[in-house]
DNA sequence: TAGGCCATCTGGTCCT
DNA sequence: AGGACCAGATGGCCTA
């Protein structure tokens, strides 16, 4: 466990508005040696892999360095809501140790939440036809933009097949992402055992040129 | 070196 | 009350 140091360590009577918490150098134990637990990140040959997602892609795992943190001050996120600082609401009857524990638990939950969000992004990347650019995976914004375009293109294809007018047109914003379009995912994923139906091939062919 | 992308921390707000 | 969600801040990594 990290050694949390407060301005008045050992007392529960400090004003939360003036307490400064910081990690000592040996606090890296919490970050570097703590079990990975639910996110299933495994280190292999210096790279980290997400065994939960089934991906062979190395998962970037960058440890944020410990830095001084002032609790109780109106730091980054206080732009909205009531003014903070002296007089701000405080939890009654919660010791500094308890607050620290809550904060660490909250951080862990937030980390898990972001990991699950990233897994969802990875799943989305897998189902969007694209070609890796410079041998790198799609960024998040590219993934979302491509997905949007893909849905629009598929919708238009369906409309065309029904003899209806296409629902969507593609504007310049849609062209921000320019990864080449892959006609057949099986070309991209040789081990993919999925079968592509005739209708799917038809749709795929009709969406050519939208990406 | 600047800029893009990202992970993480953090505190406020919303929801159950 | 506590967890989920959100957005701002920060700093590391990578590439042009």
C-alpha cells in the first residue's frame, strides 16, 4: 500500500480544505505491483496484453507518475456548480484515512470503467472494415467516425436495395477519416470462419466508395 | 520540438 | 449514501 502523507498525518481533525496529500516515492508499490485483477492485463515480454478481450494486440499501459494532489481545493473540474473552497460541503464524520480509501476505490472503479470502454472500442474496430494505417489501429475518433459512416452506408445500401431513396449523404466531415475500405473482411482476417451471406456481400459491394 | 493521442487522477453531478 | 458518469487537468509516448 502507498504511504499517504497528509499535512497532519495521524489526526482526524484537520480541515479538509487544507490537507495536502501526496505520494512518497515508495508509493509506486500501489501502481506497479498491485494485482491487475478484473482488467486482466497481463505482462508478456515487456508488453501488456488484455487477456479478457481475447486480443493479441498489446495494450498500452502507461503509469501516470505520482504527483502532488491537493484535496479540497477547487482544482480542475470545478468550473461548474457552486463555488468551492472555504465553506464547501464536506462529509461529516469521515476521517482522512477513510477519504483516502474512498478516493482509491473510486480511482479503481474509474479505471475499470475506462478499460471496459476501451474494450468496447476494440470490439467496434474489429467489426468496421478498414485497413490499418501505418500499421497502427484506429484512434477513438477515427473509430467512431468510421462506424458512423459505415452505418450510414449500410442504411443507404438497404434503401437502394429496396428501391428507396438513400437516407444519408456524405459531407466533408465524414471524410475526415480516410482509411481504405476493405471489401471483404475475410481478406483482412484470414482466420475468420464467419460465412458471408449473399446479401452481406451485396451490401458490402454497394457500400464501396463510402470510406 | 510541437502536436496528437492516450491513461490516469480528480471532483462535481446524476442516478438508484 | 454510494456508485456511475462526466469533463478538466496533467503528463507520458510517439511521430512528423
